[in-house]
C-alpha cells in the first residue's frame, strides 16, 4: 500500500473512534513510542464495552494491517446455527463455552472483533495475542445503548 493511501486509511480508522475521546491528541502525546506490531501467528483482538465501536473499526483495522477480519459473535452464531441474543439470555454458560472454543479454533493472523464480555471472561485467551481496547466515552456509550 502506498504511503498516502496508508495515511488516509489510518486517518479513517482514527476518525471512527469515539470523537469525544480525542484519540489523535493521545497519540501525539505518545511521541515516538512504537506500538506493538503483531506477528503473523498472533490475532489482533478488538475488545471493549458493548457499543464501543469494535464492529465499525474492524474492517478499517483489517485493511490497515492487511489481514482478514472476523466478527466473533457472528462466527459463533454461524457455527451454532442459532441467534445469539436469545442464547445468551437463556443459557449464558453454554454461550461462553462456545465463545471460548470458537476463538481457540480460529486460524492465526486475523483481526477479530470480540463481544462485549470477552475481555472480562476470557482474558487468558488474549495473552499470546495483541488486544486492542476500543475506548468509548460515557456519553457516546449511553447514546448508542439507548438507540439500540
């Protein structure tokens, strides 16, 4: 990817993060600190609150890194052949088992958007990978949940 196109994609990616958080200013304060660059065998896992914007960032980050992307919840639903909302309400323990098993079975080198509870319930699975916490302000979080 040419440098100009890469910069445009990075700008698009940063613009997709909650604008109330001013991510650009935070990155400027980091200076020359190099972010971790994932190895080919590592997953890059977007984690954070429900409605933080993980799904919105997923295709942008995948393009920027040149990696295939996957929505973990959609993959779980596809494999199980069932609707997640009802499953999580009726039998959360079996859903969380399926979430864990599905993540473990995924091919290496992807960018994955994990569900809202993934970080709290499966932190051990993230150890060998690069976890990216998607920040969201309280105001944006509240607005998104109320409109959902």
